[in-house]
C-alpha cells in the first residue's frame, strides 16, 4: 500500500518551473489521447483498427515515460536524457510503422516498414551515443544520426512511400502529406536540441537561451498526438467513403 501511495504521489512543482509544468501537461495530454484512440478503435473497420491501436500505443508509451521524466526533473533538476531516448526508441519506430499501415491499401510491402524502422533506430542510437556516451565526438554521431533522418525524409517525400501514396490518392495521399510535414517540420526540434546540448562547431546554439526541455515537451506532444489525429481523421474519411 505504501508503494502505491508513493507511486501516485505528485511531485511538487514551483509556479515558475515551466519545464516541470510542460512535463505534467505533456503526460496528461498524451494519456488523454491514448484513452481517446483506444476507446475509438471499435468504431472503425478492421483494416484501420491496427493504425488506431498504434496511435494509442505511441501516446501511451510517451505518457508513461513523461510520468517518470516529470519526477526525475523534480528530483534532480536536470534533463532526463536517458528516459527521453528510451521513449523515442519505442515511439519513433512506431510512428514510422504508421506510414506502412496507411499505405497498405496501395500495396506497401513490409520491406518499406523495416527500412524505415531500421533507419529510425540508427538515428536514435547514434544520437544517444553522441549526447550521453561519447560527447567529444558528438558532431560525428550527430552526422550519422542526421544522415539516417534524411534517408527517412527522402523515402517518405520522394521515394517509394511517396509513389505509393500517389497511387492510393484521395484521403490517403492527403494524410501521407500531412505526416510528411510532421517529420520535416515537427521532428526538426530534435536535431536542434541535440546541437544545443552537445559540443561542436554549432556551440553558438547553446547561447540562445533556449530551454530545450520545454521545446521537447511541447514538440513531443504535438508530434505524437498530431500523428494519431491524422490517422484518426483518415480512418474516419475512409469509413465514410
């Protein structure tokens, strides 16, 4: 019983602690999004339920990690880098899976899904090494991570995924384009945060006064919930057709 009370205890957050505030809000927002996605699954045909399920899993995994990150921040007042990467290594590949799931209607093969997953894992593992393990060579690990990201961006914007989306047309093409913009614009906060937090030729970014934890927290919630809402909207449109 004491363990339960300890687990449910809410960490004290100062009124001017905007990092702690965004951790808390991000956790609650993604928890609510998970409930919404899970409870709406049975409203759709079987072919779209997996996509909605994955959307719910993405936000649920993030909500759990944000719960821990909030407490970590409250206890240590430092960025929870380890927990962030654990979250990303689980949720980002799932976000890549969403591209495959919506493009199955146009004949997408599992090879596309595994290719996107592979490069997302490379992007995150090398990013973690540069940020937390081998900081003196952060520029090198960041370069490898960035190259993996550009492969993903190329595949969805110009490569096989784009051709499949164009073949599907209609609401699938529209949803695919929106998800592509999330990857191009929404995911841009992550390399910026990496550069702001690691040494290299880009050291000037650290002096801009940006609080990357606040930007990460807001960006994570927008990206992950936004991904799910795009999928939900697509499933709704497909259901009506």
